[in-house]
């Protein structure tokens, strides 16, 4: 073997030896020992402790041993004396931590010192010992020092040296059986329960991972799982407030009121059963009762919370929701009605699709709304019995939810509303009827129109270069170099925001709901209220073999109002489906799309203003930077501010191309005279008529001489000018 190979093998062996010696051994490294020189138990390793022996101030000896469990690498602490009990792991860990981190404090040395009465080590308060890998260490705790902040501690067999340590250590170590014993009465895990019964005629069960069902008479109904889980959780966490007796024989339970218990709960597990009996009251205020787990021979005083749960009305255990599921559980929805059926399912990417309508996109939110309605609807009444079922007739809709995993489908029958407007639902397999709100049926209509994607994409709004509005307020707009302008019926700058919104309205139609495959007379689309035409030009490359280059036209017809305030609409020349558009989306179509700053006075230096209200007028001129009235007085500062505001304020909106609309009365006329350099300047005349019919706008209808469109201007400026 070559020398180099020998060196490598030796290095590996040394590393392996170091691992075994330092990591997997009971021996601390020199570094570990050096870091613990200030601790009393400087060689202590809590993970190596096999047992603890403690005799506290009460004089009771307690022995606790660490034992492995069936879980891989699992372990637990068992009290072996007195009696055999499961120990409270948290309490044991507290004791081990107190030992591990105990600092030496003051060291007392001297022959014969340890036996002096003032240290109390000959008759200790607490005696304790621990065994680590077969080696036992014992120690005892005696009296407190004169300050009351320290107690004396000595190792077993030590005669010359002992310590004064923090008094908190005594409090951590001085435990009795009640402190160290696990307070849980039930050691089994109840989360995998398959049955539950109580002496008050309550019986529940489930098969495998299926839903819980509750027995009522001779039938089984879907159970309210939150109620079942609450009881199982409370039973599994049932803790002793105090232990009353151990080793009680079954024939002696009667003295505790447990022989013929007023209440008993039994939880059936796959391979066993846990029964809890409740007996007499205990505790000072009567808020606890005696209880025992059948076969444990232990009687404890416990909170009566679980008992109170079992005394609730039995109806609390009936599931009042028609279906219980999580959205992620559902993989397929089938809706079957009198006029047809609809199937919606998830594809490999968890997107809802309709396999029978492959060319129609499904509105994901609409499916979510249906599932939410089914999941959150709660019945107001539950009627059980064949008679209630026989009077239902034929269902209007049947809903089938296929769920993930091994769970079977959830099937519901939804029936038409009765004369009182109540709607009935029946779960498959149950002889029971739920009364629910009538909007559940409306949400489960098996009509593809109800689940069709609610945005119709016709292109990119940025590609729109022309807008033509026919009907309500006819007008035509063009976009050049990114700026919108009106070309008909007048030529002015357009409101860019409103124009973009109208372009977006047609490019991506925001459908509220689809209502019909084809238009009828009631939709008012043969003679539309308004038609919006857009021209689009795209420089983008072809996508999915659809030619998007060149100019295209999209036409949106908008018809009669619907009952909810929206309007019926359709896209001409495409799918003839009828839908509704919200009233808010159509507001801009009822007014001119003119720029809102067109009322601003002509640019130049303002040299005079004339305000006319009714038969009164105020004429002012600018003299040496101050406003002076030709006849009378004027507040120069206020007028300056109002003129600045008037020049900077944008109208709330454009109002009309009809220059008589809103001017049957005139609230104020403002003439503004300007000069510009050597030019003679000009005069801008603004006329403010009636208040806007929309009180929320709080504005006056206004017009400007030479401009054939009126606007709504904020009332504040007009009122302040009129007040001058």
C-alpha cells in the first residue's frame, strides 16, 4: 500500500474516532467542560439522564424513568414510584433545565462546616438524584441563608465543600406527585376517532376519512364537524385540576357518583375505545366535576366544560350547511336542470373549464362564487322524515361536486321556492329537508351564460385610434400622436381620460352578466340607445395565427335598461350573445367627451372683469397691481384669488352640445378682458346657468362664448364670484 493511501486511511479513521468519541459518546470535550466550570453540575448532560429520584418538602419519594416509545426515536417519562403514572414531560424538562444551568454562586469550605444546623444539610428540605448511563449523582438542598435569597446545596458523600445557590433552584426542584404527574386523563390520540356516543342519546360515526354522520331516529344525517371536532379536542385535552384517588376498584366508583354516571362519553378508535364518566361536583365553586376514564382506576377533579358541551341540544350536531367542503377539494361540478346540464371541471393547471364548451372561456370568479354560495349557505330549518321528503316534488337543479381523494361526491337536490319564498334542499341519501334562502337556486343555474368569462377581449385599448358614438350624444374622436381630439360635431380637444375609458370599454368589454344567446325585443338592440364604434391599428406581430396588423373595427350596440340599472348590449358582427354593462361604465356616453379645461379664460394679462347677476353688475379694472371698481368698491385680494382659481380649475364634466340646455335662468355672467403684449387683447365671456341636476356634482352648468359645448363647473367658484 502506498504511503499516501495509508495517510488517507489514517485520517478517515481519526475523523471517525473523533465522531464516535466526542459526538456519540457520554464524554464531554475539554472545551465543553471548560465552558461549564461555573456550573454546579458541570458534567451534566440532560439527554443522557435515564432516571430521576426526588424527595420533596412533603416527604414523598418520587422515581421517574425515561422509556422509549413505539415512535421512531420517541421517548417519554414514566413515574414508577409511588404507583405507575405518565409524567408531565414539561415539568420533567423544567427540573432537568434547573439542574443543567445551576450556577455555583458562593462556595463554602471547611471541615465540619457541612454538619452545622444553620445550613440544614443534615435534615435537607429536598433530596434528589439522577442517573446518567448507569452513574448516579445525588445532592440535597438545605436551609436558606440569612438573606433569604440563597439555599445551601451539597453533593452526596461530600463533607468539606458545598454551595450557596439561588433560592429559585429549590422552587424548581421541590415537586410533589401532583406537580410531576401528567394531568391528561386521556393518553390516546382522538383525532383518528371513528365513532362518538354520549349517554344523552347522542351517536355519531364515520367511515375512514369520510364525513361524520349523526343518528336521528332511524336515519343518519350529516353531522356538524366543527361540533364533533370541538368535543374530540376537549376530550383529548381533558386535564385534572387535581387527582382525587388512584387504584379505585370499579365497584367503589359509586362513592364518587361514577357508578351510574349522569353523563358518559365514549370515543371509538380503530382498535380501541375510550370512555369518560362524570360524577359528583368537586372544587370550591362547583365549577368542576369528578371524572374517570373507564379502566384507569383513577378519579380526578376536572373542569365541567366537556360536560356542558355534552348537555347542549342534540340539534347542535346536525349540519345545517347543505354541503361541507373546501374549494380546493372540488375537482368537478355537474349542474343538472330541467332544460339541460352543465359540467365544469379543473384542467391540469387547476383552471376551471367546460369540456362541452371548449371554445368558451369560463369565468373563474363565477365558479368561485357558486362554490362560496354552496359552502356558506346555512339552513334556517331541518325537517326529518319520509313525509317531508315526499312533498318535495321534482328538483329544479341537481348539484354534484366530485371531490379530491377517496371522498365520494357531494350531491344536492335544490327545489323551487314555495309560496312563502322558502327554498328546499335535500342531500342525497338523507330523509331530511333543509330550508335555505332562495338565491342558492339562482347561483346553481346550469347555463353556460352564467359561467362565461365576463371580459370580452377585442384588442388592446392602446391600439384604438378612432371613436364614434351614435345615439345618445353623437360625436366622433380621433387620436393623433397619442392625443385625443374631437372632430365632430365640433373640433376641440377631447378629454383624454374619458376617451381612453371608452376605448377600454370596447376593447375589453366588462360584462356584468350574460343574459341570452340571441337578442329579443326586450333587449332594445334592434334600435340601440347608443352604438360605439372603435377603429384599431396594431403594429404587433401576429399572435396565434390571428392577424392583428392593419385597421379593424369593433362595434358595441347598447340597448334598453335592465331591471338592475345596467343596460343590455352585444357586439355587432361577432357572437350574438346578449350581456349587460354597468350603468357606471356608460356614464361617459351620456355627455360630450370634451377636454375639461376649455372654459379657462384666453391667455393674456387680465386687465378688467365685469360680473353681472340679475340686473346688477360690477365692473373692475386692474390699476397698479390692485383691482379697483369703476363705480363702488371691490375686495381686491379675493378677486385675485378667484381669477387664479378660475384659470386653474377643470370642469367636473362636459354637459351638452345643446347651448340652451341648462340656461333657462342665468346665475352669473363673467366678462374677462385681457391684453397680450402689443396686442389689443380680447374678451372672454363665461355664462353660468342652472345648477347641475346631479346634487353630488355640486356645480353650475357653464358655457363660453365661441365654444359650442357646455360644462359643469364647481359651485364654490361661481358662488364666491357672485358674492363679490
